[in-house]
C-alpha cells in the first residue's frame, strides 16, 4: 500500500522561523516575507536566490540558513540542505523551529531514528509543539507503539485534533494499543463526518488496508473511486486491496484502469503481473514484467517475479537470467540462489546447476526442498545420487509430496515397481486428483502384469485430464492389455483427435521432462523465437533456431540461417556444433563446410574430425572418408575412431580389417552412443549376435538413457530368441517414451514374427496413431489382422491398401495383397497383385505358392502346377535365399531408422 506520511506543513515551518526574524545580525523581516511568498507560490528558485543574497550580507544568520535548508528540501536537494541545517544549529542550538525542520528533513531522507531524536529535542524546549508531537505520534504508530502515540496526540491543540487526518492517526494508535472497537468506531465517525470528500474516504480505506481488513478497505476505496473515477492513487490502492482480499478478477480490472491513467507506472505493472500470475495468465504477466524491467532494470522484486513466472511458463533460460540479475542486487538471498540453480538444471547448463545445488545443500543440509531439487536434477546424469538425495529429502519431511512423486518416477524407471507404488499411493492419499501420479501408478500396474488395476488408474487420470495425450495413450494400452479392444480403439481415436498440447505450468524437472514431445517443442520454439528477436546477433541463438527449423523440416530456411552463422563467426566450438547438427539432419555437404572450418582452427579436435569423416562418407564415399579419418593424430585416437573406421572398412568390403578395428574400438572405451549404434548394425549385418549382446551390454552401462541403444538391445534379444527379455525391455522403453511410435512398431513386428498377431495388432494401431504411417506399419497391420483368430479380412484389406498406396513397388506388400484377395475369393485381384510381386522379385516363394492356389481355385490346373514347380526350382537352386518379409527383426533397424525421442 502507498501509505502517505503525516504531511509536514512547510508554511508552518517558515512561519516559525519568521516569528523570530528582525533580531540584530539577521536579515530584515521583509526579506523573509518575500522568501515566504515565493515559497508558497512554488517559486523555489527565487526563494533560494533571495536567501543566498541575504547570507552574503548576513552569513551568520541562523534563520536564513534554516530557511535555505527548507527550500532545498522542497527541491529534494537533501544533501545540500543538511549542510545549512548543521550551520544554523551551531549558531542557535536551542531553536525549536530549527530542530523541528531538521526532523522534517530527516523524515524526508528516511532517517526515522534521527528524525525522532530531533523531535524529542523540540519537545524538551516546547512540550506542546504541534508538528513535533504530530510527527512523533505518526512514528510511534508506524512502530506499533500505540500508547506513546496517544500521549503525543493528547498534547495537540483541541481544534487540531478534530481534523480528519489527526483523527485517522488516533484511530490507528488505538488499534495499535489493542483498542480495536474504539478504533473502528472512530474510523466510522471520521468517514461519516467526511461524506462527500473522497480524500477522507480514501484515507479510511488506507487505514483499513493497514489493519489488513482488505474487504472493508476495498469497499471504502470503491466509494472513493465512485467520486473520483480517474484518480490514479485510488485505483492503484483499490487494486492492491482487491488483490489481498482474494478478488483477483476485480484487482485485474482495477490495475488495468490504473495503467490507462499511468502507462509506465512500475508498481502498477508489477502488481498487475502478480494478479495475472495468480490467475494463471502467465503470458500476460511476463509481458507486463518485461515492460516494468525496462523502466526499472534494478528493481529486485520485478526481477524475482520475472524469474518465477518464466519458470512457470517453462522458459527456464529466461528464469535463470532473471534470478541471476536479482542475485547481483541481492547476493545473499540463499533461497533465490537455490531456485536459480534449479532453473539452470532445465537448461544445457545442467552440470553447473548440479554443482550449485550441491553447494547449497552442503550449506543447508536440512532443507528438504533443496535436497529434492538436487535429486531431481541428478536424475539426468547420476541416478544413484538422485535416489539418495530424494531419500534424504523425504527423511527430513515425510509429507513432502513432490519428493515422493519424484522418487516414485525414478523407482519406476529403474524397474523397482513395488517401492514406486508405495510412494504413489502415499501421494494419492494426500492428492487424490493428482492425475500425473495416477498415470505413473497405471504404468506400474502394467509392469506388474495387473492390467485391470492399470485400467482403473488410467480411467481416473483420464477423467481428471481428458485432454492429456499421454494419459489417453497409456489408457488405450491398458485397455488393450485387458483385452477391452473396442474401448481401447475408442480411446485411441479420442487421442488422435486431440490437438497438440499447449504449454502449461509444471511442478518441476520431472514434469517438464515427461511432457509430450509436441508440448516440449512448442515451449522451446516460443522461447527461442522471443530470445532471437531480442538478440538478433547472438550466434548461439541463431544456431539453435537453425536446428529447430531443420527439425521442423524447413531445410531451406535453416540453411540460410547456417550460412549467416558461417559468415559471422570464427568460434571453433560453434562451428563444430553447427556441423554436428547438420550432420544429424543429413545435410552432409553443409556439415562439411562447418567442420572443415572448425578443424582449420583446431586441427587436433578429434570429435570434429570424426564428424567430418562421416560427412565425407556420405558425400564422397568410404575411401575418401577413411583418408579423412586417418588424419586423426595417433595420440588422440580412441574407441570412437576405431568404431567409425570399422564401418568404413566394412563399406569397402574389408570385413576382416573391419572386425579387427571393431574389437580394438570396444577395448578403448568409445564415448559416442551413435557409434555404438553403428557398431551394432555392423554386427547384425554379419550375424554376430553373441558379440552384439556383449557390445550392447557395454553400451547400456555407458548410455543408460539412450533410446536408440536400448531399442537396439531389445531387438538383439529378439534376434537370439530371448523374447521374454526383449518384451520386458520394450515395455520399459515404452513407459519412458510413451509417444515414440518406433517402440510400438518394433514390439509389434517382433510379435508378428512369433505368430502372436492378436497381441501385435493393438500395438500397430498405437504406432500408427503416433505417426508411424509408413508402408511397413500398414503392411504389418494387414498381416496381423489376417493372421489373428478369427481373421479380420476387412481390416486387413483396408490396411494393405494403405501400404500399397505408400509403396506399390514392394514385392512383400503386393504378395500379401494377393493373399488377402485370394482369401476374399477375389481371384482376379489376387492374380494382379501376385503377378506384380513376381515381376518385382521372380524368386519370391510365397508369391508363387499363392499364385498356384489362385490358379487352382480358378480351375487352371496346369498353371497351378507350373507355379509349384517354380517354387521347387527356387528352393533347390537358391537354398540360401533370404525369403524373410520386412517383419524380420534382423533387417528392422536398417529399414526403420530410429529418431531420437524426447529425453526422460
């Protein structure tokens, strides 16, 4: 609240000085009279000039010196004024008027203790001095000393005590003394007597606000506003009263009206932002705070709220920047330092954040929230430490549900399902509408093979969050596992009809990391675009924007951005990172430009050399790539170098040399997950499954959060017929990355290969709903439908038609289309598809067998026999021919490359 001080009467101050004017050695009385007239008109410059002229003639005139102090105070030139007060009091130390004006000066400076001392000296000279008693009463009230305030007020003249401002002060003194009823009665009388005067009504409202009687204050200030609708001070304080009374929509409207009166008032911008944030209008709040920050860049409260709102919006980089700026002004605020580190944890500076949080926890070992934030941050890299710190947080505060929830998620991800369930049930007992906890509980139930309990948990979560994509997806999967396929399809259809989720508030890093990929992407792009508009020359922001455009498929626009970067910077790290990004998005020629420039600056950069070799492989072939790779200095050749060299040698047909380098690479600790993945492809290609499992065990220990490595391991288990391990791992991957279509597709294809079509079918439907709308997905869906019991030929026909539309030149798809048509007794269509299949692949056994059956059904016996003879020929002449359809897991990773999903 903008509570005003008790007004000091400058006219009274000057009059007290004038009473003693005309003494010998002082300026003539007419000088003081002229100064007083100038002062009353607000002509401070003329008053100051007259006093300085008088002091040149009468330099030891204490009254002129004191009057000049008053004039300078009025001009807010407080430091100069203090010099003249000191001179005047040295000449006349027992002047009550000078001491009174010194007290007024100290109050204006905010030096309350010094002002009180000056006023007490006045009372020692004149016990009934009006202004000194009045100001001491106000100081006492502000310090909660009601009894002293009442004593000072009793010394005022009776007619002065009947003034509304003095009676309001008396009411405050009575309230401070605990005489609440008397205070409220007096306040009521003041307002009643001052009816029609908005100043009195406003003051009554301010007093009630000071007593924290916000609803009453809001009513009084509303009455004042009715009389002066455009009064900014009334609007501002009414907004505060409404906010504190919990009437947020009213506060919003009032602050907006106040801003129309004063568009650049920082306090109003700040408080309206507080209201908008409370109403969850955080986009509006951050806009207001940016305006306030531009007007007052060193306001700590603005910076702090900017950080908090940015964090709520998921703009963690902005939050960290705001908290950092706040800490430059308030370096000893430990709690904000903790929140600064936690915001950093959700940016690429996570290692720095973890170190800062550890330092905080060392200094505050009993702060449960600090331990929780450290534990959540550690889940990205150090899960063992994370669990220990979450355990410590819960030991300090067993009721701290965010830590319980975080621990439940971590335990779930580690496969410790009973312990996870215990924490989730604890959270749900206290927060029964926590749909996120219900969602994780349902996933735990699925892992414990309790699909019906999972259905119940997901059903409750879906009722609480019917627009949440992840919940609906999990619900559909649980219904499939519970064999409620019709309802599962209905929920899956509901999921498909949802628009991408919009950004919303999250409670922490776990929530952010578990957001659907589209929501994370939306938040990131909004944040990045805004930052780039504010910092158009920032190369690192441009690089991130270029990467985002590549991810969106806007290659031309992205390459334009990267060309700007190439012309703008000579920073080797930026160049290398840009080259790596371009490489990941298969922009090999452009990647070469950046990587070559980076190596020109730092020729011994082994990482850049590896990437340049990969780019060269794709633009110029394996021999040129190998020459580039072998430029790596001997002393920096590590496991990554040998793994990549093995791929190049294999591509050149030098299999034995490739195997030697692969073995050498694995012995020297490779550091890149992508090269482990390529090594796995090499071993799959050469059917070295035992070596493959060993490689992947090593890779998973090194990269426990790499989705590609985990998925490859699941496929490897399938290749060696360890289907139970494969299914278990696929279920864990699905739980961690629920919107990654590849997991469902691969799981389904493995099941199709095991003749488990009924189990595969819902997984394929889920994969397609998540975006796996390629020919392979529809082919396998058609196969699952036709091989289910009973077969669903109509669904199979619909799926194979989509596969044919996407890839009409695939012999497997044409052959399956012919088989479906044959079963439907549409023999003419069967002949068309099967004939095309054998044209595409003359030695395709399956197509010839189905052709034989089709001709037999048409009564064309000779043609049927001819096809059977062709089958026999193929089997005799091409015994090693691979007749596996694209559902075979051996070829799966080659035909369906796995894009990196969101981290979790």
